[in-house]
C-alpha cells in the first residue's frame, strides 16, 4: 500500500505535468510509476514450548489504541502473527496473546523499538517474555498493559539482562548462540531444509513457575525446584544446567520435525506399501526416528495402546492430505526420569502439523532415551517408542458448554474426566476382558466400574461404586447409554446468573439409590462424601497434569491385566468455561432443534447442522445428533474448517417426530433433539458444546 508521502509526491508530479499533457493519459508521455514504499511491520511467534496456534493477538500503543492496520489478528496454526503498522505509529507496542483453550494464562510482550519500513521486527510472545514484563509490576504482566506508565524501557532492559545471566548455563547446555534475546530472536520451526533454531528449545527446557511465597521463579524440565526470578534491582541465583539427556531431548524434537517433514514430502505411494488396505512397509524417511526390534540396540519395537507404528499412525501415513504437510517442532508435554519401573528417561511429545488443505492436526506419543544410540546420521539418543502398553485406553479432561433454548433458557458449563476403553472388535486384546475398574485423583475413593455394553464401541460407566470385581456383567446397570465421562462440577445457568458460581451436583444416598435423576452417578458427589473432587475446596483431589490413573481389566471376576495412563492436561474449572472461545450456533441447527418448528419437527431423513465460526476458537472436528423417543444417533466427521454438515441417521432409521406444546405451555412432550459439537483441541483434552430445546 502506498504511503501518504508517496501519494503526496505523485499528486505534486501530476500538477507539474498537467499543463503539458494531463495526468491520466490522453496523448502525452507519462512519467514512470513510482515504487510503493513498503509498510512497516513487526512479526513473531507465540509459543509456550509449542507454538500457540489459533490464538487471539491484541496489540496496543501507549494511548491504548491498535497500531495495526489489520482489523483483527490471530496466530496461524504454527503460532506466527504479523502487525502492519499504521502511518506514524511509534514504539512501544504492547502485545497480549490469549490461549483459545484457556489452559495457559494470557501472554505478554513489548516491542520496544519501531521497525523500519520493509524490515520486519521480530517480537515473540512466550511465558519467558511474559515473566520479564511482569517483573515491571510485581509479577503482573497484564497490569503493565492496563497501566502503560509502569513500562520503563531501562528497567525492562535491566530485568532482561539479569534473567539472561540467571539462565546462562541453561542456554549453554542447549547450544544457544551468543546474542540470544527472548523478545527478538526468531523462533524457527524445523523444515525439510533445516532443523529449527535453539530459541524454540529454550521454551522446551526452561519453565516459568512461582516460589512458595508467590514470587515468579525459573526451573527446568528436569529440575522443577523454583529459583526466584531476577528483577530490576536483584540479579537472582543461577539456574542449574539441565542434564545432557534433557538438553538432548530438546534437540531431538528438532530432528523429529525434520524427519517428519521429509517423510510427508513424499506421496502416499512412496511413504508406505499397502496390501489389502493394510500398511506392510514404511519408507526410511518415515521411520528413521522410530524404534524397531533391536533398533537402536536394546530397544523394543514401537507400540502405543497395543498398536504398531504403522497402525497407530495409519491415518497420517495413508492420507493424501498429508502430502506436503508442514510440521512444527514437537511440544515436550511431560518428562519422566528413569525409575525402578521404567529404566529409561521418557517424555510425552505432541507432534503438530498443518496438512495441505490448511487444516491443523496433532499426534501425541512417547519417546524414550537409549544411551549410546546417537550416530552421525542421527545425533540423538531419543527415539519414538510409543507407551508400550497393550490396551487402547486413555484418560482426558473434559470441558463442556450446554445451552438449552426453551422453555427454561439457560447456558452452563461442566468439567470432568473422559475415560475411554476401546471395545471395538478390532481393538488390541479387546475380547479378553469385559469390565474395568479405574482409580485415580478426582474419582470416588473406591473408583469407577466400566463394562462392555451391547453394540457399543466403548465401555459404559456402571452405577456400581465399589472395589469388588463382577463375575456376571449382565448384573451391571448403566449410568447412561454408551457414556464414559465422569463429571466433576457444573456452573449455574449463565442467563440471569453468575457463571463463576458452582451449582450443586446431582445427589445420591449412601445406598447408591437415585434421588434426583438416572444419571447422578455420572457425577462427583455433591457433598464430596465419596472422596471425589467436585470443584469445591476440601472435596477430594483435583486432577492435574501428570496424575496417574490405574485401569484394572477383568474377565469375569479374574484380573486380566493392569495398566496405567497419565493425564496430559490440567482440569479446567467449570467456572472458566465462559472465558473460553466458542463457536455460535447456526440458524439451521436452531430450526432443527425447535419442536415448535413445523417444517422440521416431523420425521426427518437428514438434518443440516451449522455453526457460526469464531476464528479464535478451535475448529469443529465432528458433530453428533441424538434424539429421545426412539430417535437415532449420528456421529459425522467432515473436512476441518467447515461450518456446516448434513447429518444422517445411523442405519436405516430416521430422526423421529418431535411433538408436544411445551414450548409455549410447559405441557408434556414426546421427545427432543440434541446437537453436539466436538472441538479439535491439540493438548490431549476434550472440549464440547451441546445445544437442545428441553425442560
């Protein structure tokens, strides 16, 4: 776009030649067009250890106004953003990035200089930049943005220098070049031509935490002991260098990004060999970082939840949409040092990508350290090995928005744990057990029982809460049809109420007989009397990232196998649901749900489900439609980024008729529909929105 100076110069030139030939053609020779002046920009990456994609970026100048020409700014799937400055804008600029999942507090950075036109300035936004800015204001970075008089350029420079001195040994262990600046050193992801830079590895290894007295502190992935962070008047103690294994882990993430980029540069026919729909061979570029039998020496072949490498990654390896996919440096989600049970260091990693349609995705797996396996060709001891467990099990945190339109219009939020046990006939060893006992933080002290329900692809939560195995699973009573989630707490309705207030959970008495409704045992005890966590202080133990859950699998009354799973994301409080980003509901969906809508409240062979896209919210990955009164269910997947899909009932059934005038009178009704949106969350958690018309 031409600058004001260029427009003025052009206008002056036009006036100068007007007497000779005019300015817009008409016979005379025109002067050569001037070259437009490039706009001034600053750009950067928002990252927490992994790039923070699809996040809202708010940028303000000292007057509190946006200095950017862009109406709104959202990070790409790989965390990058750009601000094109309006004419006359001058630093400082204050940047706030908001995590769409709500799991990470808003991050802050400051651009302390004004970029020259045509030379973009790098300004990253990370937990480290946030902590440095926060030290201007007693540990509160957002307070600096709210009251910009707290920004003092010299103080910020001193804090940054003191913090860099604290982490000198950490930077040296990673191999960070001299001149590293957490604000302005570009964070570069790995590509097919190069490994990413060390600026990304710093965020993997260095962690921001707080001391017991609430002061900002620094630690490392290997040593969580907090070291008080430097200020403008205090240099602070040095942070110990991480072990070689941890430093090497960060470097291994670069190598994995490189090898996966090279793998998926190949077309499907070169990536894999397939026979009768099964992968029988994988290209070297796709398996160079994956363990095989005795590769490296002493390793076991990759196995994750009972699946081999080609089975676990089948969808990616066999997808044409993955050809040319772009990979960011994998996020190190958790590090586990070797212990008596696991003789090697391990880590959960999250491999994130953008496919050739522009749709983001991820794959979580586990890597192990095999000492002495580093070679010139592959300079790392870390290998993708999977979790080495035999059964397809998982535990995830849940956050759900529930919106009821009528007659009792309300919106509330709930949170909980989703415990998945694969019951499909094709799942590894699924036929060898029929009930599962699960224990861990947040659950009742005696645990929960799940059992294989007829015609289901997963196990169903039982009403039983005890520790004894069941010889005959036909005696188990389901809490709800095909459900697996255990809900912790819920808010009161938003409409006319305070969403920050908890609503009491459904009740049950000491004999486990139902008092309120048929689903109460899917909830934590409203009083916390069973040892479960219900969101209130003093009620059980809150589930947090790193919590271990034990799955005891039974065949009748006989214990078949015991496995454990680790929670990879913190439980988000139900009261925080309102602060997360959600899509709006579409007019077609509202019409399909409304029992008073004569056009759609009869028998339907399909229904159009749509939603109003919020660009800051995660994409919708699938939807479902369910219905009472003999209605059918539907679970539909579709292209990511879509805003509508046609839902068709399962099998040869239909969406049955809705009847009853309760919309206006509260009279009985024969059925209601429910539409659910599953969000594509990339941190190992679940996020859903449910919409309905019901009492």
